[in-house]
C-alpha cells in the first residue's frame, strides 16, 4: 500500500512524524508537506505562482504551498503512482465543528477525496502537543481497522480528533457528527505604533453547542472522535422548499 502523508503545520511539525511512523506499519509512506505553517488556509490552491518541491530525504518532500497544493503536486508528479491512502495531520490543534471549513489539515484530506483516494484527517485537540506522541500505537490500530474496512464511501473523508489526555486514559472511539461552535470576541481591534488601526482575528472565548453524539462532546468525555465528512454541501432537505419560491428572471 502506498500512503501519502501531508499536513498544514509544515513538514517539520512533530505531528506529521507521529502520523507517518504509525502509517509505516501499514505500507510505504511518502511525506509531501508544506515547507512552513499553512494552518487555516482551508482548501486554497496556488494558481498564480509556480510551486517548488524539494526533496529533504528519501520519501520526504516539502512544497512551498498549501496542503491542497501538496496533494496535487504529490499525486500529479512526485509519487510513482496514485496513492492508496492519504493521511493529513496530526494537526496541532482541534478540527471540530466549523473548524473543518477553515482547516488546511482537513482540506488536504478533502483534496484526496476529490481525486478519488480514501483520505483521513487527524487532529490533536489540545493547545500544546503534550500527550500527542503517545498516540502512535492507538493510531496504528485505528488506521489499520479503517483500511481493513476498505470501502470508503465516495465523496467522504474521515475526520479524527484525539482528546488532549494521555493515550492510555482514552475511553474509546465514538463516531460523531460535527458540533457547532460560537466564537465570542474573536476579533481584536487595536492601534499600531504608527497610529493606524489594525485587526487580529482569532482567540477570544469559544462557546460550543455540543450535545451527545457530536465531536466536541466525544473529545470532552475522553473519547477519540471519528466524523465521516461528505463533500456535498447541498442542503437536500431544503431543495423542494427553495424550488417552491418559483424563482424566475
Ligand atoms: Mn494546523
């Protein structure tokens, strides 16, 4: 099995090393990852600049682009054939709820899904990477089970979040839906030394709407969360209602 590993924290991030080591128990691993941090780049594709790939060592390239660029360049040029599996992560930070819409980690897996390759995104839901390294053996088990299950549904990727607790304290695996998060005060406005206003997005208080069955609830109760994500954003339940508006021009 040929496995491509990418991430959005850059090829030097500890998380991708842990993921690649776990993946090596399943097959041949090739790492193609950004040369620097590309978090929150979502599904950005670089179209107006050339991309350069540099071989760091056997089986490891970095690319001066986004996670989506990395998957495109790896599949289109760097790998000898289309990979059987694409893994993205381990992200340094959670990707739950609406995070998945901003995440470069999830987008890397999503790009593989678009290319028809089974893909799994993995994120560690802690602010520091304190317990991340201990998750290697659990990931090996989980990934091998997912690969054994085999038939990934089309247009679907699996989004894994790991709880920020020691791996040996994990209570189990829950299959979940996305929670909803609400950022409060996440925009900071201040004045720079030249007297001009600037804005800084991020931080602030986060509130969650996270009943049982959601990714956030699973993480909060010490479980590994696995969410199947579909690429079809159509609100199918609303098609008839909107059609009844009888829109015309
Ligand atoms: Mn990241």
